[in-house]
């Protein structure tokens, strides 16, 4: 990886629910290698699961997207853990 990405965690730090996560993740910036990217992702998942073991909600489209994955409809990428449903994001 030739690029380097400095990450801004200000929005996380400004929200009391996410401030601790933002603080710990900011120590892992910049991302400038495959290893630093993987480390950042693993740490982000670990911190999120520690802070919100039961989750904090789900998208109203979750059921529909899960059904698409289970039935291998158009726009689905199968993975070992289920799949990814590709959607077009339309900003509100």
C-alpha cells in the first residue's frame, strides 16, 4: 500500500456513546499498510462488541436484505459467513 490515510475520529469523540471507541481508534491512525488496516478493523470490531454486546439497533431493511442473501438474489456476494447484499445508497 503506497497511500496513507489519517482518520478523523472527531464525530465519534463528540458523542458520549462512542467517545471511548473513538479515543482508542485514533491511536491506530494513520492507516498506511495492509497490516495497519487489518489491525484497525479488528480493533474497531472488538471495541464495538465490548461497548455494545447486544448491538444498538438494526436497519429497517435488515430482514429484506437477509432474505436476499439467503435466496441468493441479484446483487448478492456469497461469503463463508453468509453474504453481502449490494444496494444503491440514496442519501435522505
